[in-house]
């Protein structure tokens, strides 16, 4: 689908939106979502730009993602999408800057694009040029990641309180297992969401730096302060993401520590049982042998004495270990 936005006194508005070839000659911003081969050809003819394929957009080489060709800037960034779902994704979006318009090519519909369109339709002063539209889109993407990182921090604080509130003594083992499994699952989801956000921040930082250094002729000198501000915001969010990542790792270590304590407690129970029942087993084994030359077999009190010895050999080690605080 192709959406062509034109300038008006009330802000930008959609001049055409279809699955075919819209009129885009007057558009200041052409937003392309999952284009077909026919739409690619029409865009290349009308705008004079080469539309990269989805495979090219996912290339990790900087020279393939950020470059200038025939006076046109091609900048591809990784955007974190579906951030409110249980399975966040990373999708590539290409920003093509010409002297007359901005062309965005994407295969997803992230929230920042929707927010910017709603904002631009009612704020003409903030969306009247290619530079303002590009900067506005970048700022909305950065704001979205900032929201996600803030939400992650709050959820991790709540998760931390939940983990350290798990009672190891007065709760059933099955209940503790279920809680710890749920905590691990949630930590994994937070780590995945954070990974997608950090990947997007790195990509956006490279894009903003490239646009500021190479796009002054196309975007104008007035765009430099806002792009520089976006770079600072991205760096600040990257630092905050590192802090959140350390919290995720701490929560993972704490949860695994609780699981190790649980496992050690189980092994401890078996060890105590082995120590307690080993001496009685030894006594019973000795007097279970059928040799004729065993004088204790002729004792009248042999059987009760053996029982007393077995009980004493079990109780005394348990009493001693408990007194020493080993249990």
C-alpha cells in the first residue's frame, strides 16, 4: 500500500492511499507499506528513487544500510514492533530523503508512525517539510522506546518484589515451582523486549548521526540541532537500557539462586535420610547374617538390644547434626 501525504494549511493529509499507483508528484511524504513489484516500479518512476527490497533492508553492513546515491540519502533502521504483545519483533524501515520528499518503506505498521500521522494532520508548522517529517518520525520512535523502557523498569521492580516475597518455608514446593517458572518466563519476555529495544536504539543512533553529517544539503542547516538532540536522546536511552539490562540479569540470577536453594534443600533431605538410616541398616545387615558362630544370636535380649541399637544409631546422629546447626 502507498500513502501519499501533501502539505495543507491544516497540516499534512493523505492525498492518495491505494494498492495501485497513487498520484505522488505533489506529495511531501510517501509512506509505503509492504510494496508490490508494481508499486516499486511506479515509485521508482515517479520519485526517481530505487526502492530497496526487504532482504536488502535487513543487511547488517553499514554501507548497505546508510548510503548516498545520486544525491539521495538511503537510511535503513531497525524498528521494534509489537511491543505490547508477548512476542515483540524487529522490523526494518527505510527512510529515503530526496530534495522534494521523504519516502518511507516498511513492512510493518509500528505505533510511532500512527502517532506522527495523527500529530502531523493537526500541526502544520511541525510537518511542513521533509526535514520536519523525518525528525518528527524519529522523535516519535524514540518516545515509544522510552515508554517501553520506563514500563520495563516498573515491571521489573514489581517482579523483584514478587521474587523476594516467595516464602521458602511456609509454602508448598509445588506452589514455589509454579511461581519460579512463571518468573523465569516473564524475565525471558522482558529480556527479549529489551533486546529488541536496544537493537532499535543502536540502529536509530547510526541513522541520526548519518542524517546529520550527510544530509545537511537536503535537510537544511535548521535540521542539525534537532538531529543532534535526537542523538543525545538515543544515547541517554541506550545508557538507561544498559541499566535495565543489569536489572534483568540480576533478576535472572536471583531467580536461579532461589531454584538452586530449592534443589539444595531437596538434596539435603536425601542426605539427612541417608545419614540417619545408614547405621541402623548396618546393624540390621550384620545381624541378618546366618553364621553359627555368632554369640549374640543366643542372647535372650539380643533382639530388643539390636532394636535399641538401631534406634539409637539413627537418633544420635540426627540430634548431633541438629545441635550443630547443620540441618
